[in-house]
C-alpha cells in the first residue's frame, strides 16, 4: 500500500482553472466597491431629506423644506455650510428680533430686518457698539428654537446661534422684550 497522493494538477481542481478563481475574486471586489459607493451615496440622500408638517400642510424635499406656520414660511435646509435642519416648525409671528448692525455697512441691519419681517418675525434694527467680522445670533433663555428659525432664514447653521451672554451685548432698555438679537457682522451684511 502506498501513502503517496496523486500529483496535483497545476490548474487546480479538475474543471476549475486558476484563472477562474482570479476572475471571481476581481468580480467580488468590484461588486463590494459598487455596493459601498451606493450605500454612501444613499446615506447622503437620507441625511439631507427633511420633512416638516404643520396642521394640514406638509412639505417634503430631498435637499430642503419649507415650514408653513400661520401664513409665514421659514426655509429649512441641511448639510455642510447650510442652514439649520430641523423637523419641528416654530411659529414666527410675535417673535421679536433685534438686528444690530455690527458690520459697518450702512443700511445692512434695515435690510435684514425687512427680510425677517417678510418671514413673519417682528424685527427692528439698531447699531451695535462694536464691529464684528462674523454674524452671531443670541437668544434669551427659552427662545433657542426661535433663534434657529432666524438662522434658517439667514441661511446660517446652528453653530451661529448662542445663548445670550452675560452681560448682554445691548443694554436692558434696548433689549426690551426681544427674544432674539442678531449681531450682524460683515459676513452677512
């Protein structure tokens, strides 16, 4: 009795040459890469989709949505460098916003106040004590959602929204009953 094995075929098992295994390996890599690209692309589509609903009005879009609340509209978008993405809508009526011109550009605060009034806010304008390069949106305690709505109208992200510092950038008389203060910098003037 011999314990020797029969010699192996140089092409591998009978009926399957070595080139067939290479082709299957390459095909598997291509399919995995295509699946990975598809899943990554699909995750971006899902992340930028926003659906908002208020009452009987619902708006859905792949890249942006507009909430409709009591006759006023607030655009909401998401993604890098874009405005705030939110699925909750905030009424803009009766939200008092003070726009302080910290840009040094004459008329910039008035122009923004007009835009905010058109979006349903009650906006007034003023002049800041010092100039700023970048715009920041401050809110009083309990008014963060309103400040985020202002940021959305201005096409700014949530990183531009902050709780009102102490002491506030304006005196108490100027602040009055404004829930949101926009320190309009040169970047948005």
